[in-house]
C-alpha cells in the first residue's frame, strides 16, 4: 500500500506525483544551498544535473511549493 500527498483540489503533488523526477531531498538541498550559501542557479544546475530554468523555478518556489492537505492510500 502506498500513501500519496494531495493538494486541496485532489491532485497529486510533490514526490507522489506520477511525473516527479526530482526527489524532495534534492529540492530541499538546492533551496538550502541557494538561500543559505548564496549558490547561483548555474552552479546548482551543474552540481545536480538539472536545467537552470528548473532550478530557478524550484528556488523561487514557483514549482514544488505545495504542501499536502490530505493523504490517500492506494494499492500498488
């Protein structure tokens, strides 16, 4: 049985989204490095092997910024 996080509209979010390719640990590490250590988007892109535009959207909280408001159990 798997537990998935969902937003207020009932859509999968974060690591439980079916198209997710970047782990939450990497997202948190990127944000910490950018905010605390002032590492730029290009350097983060090179470190993690992720496109600069995606790194920028993550660090500016445009994507991967929702928190689950409910959880759902699914079989599989």
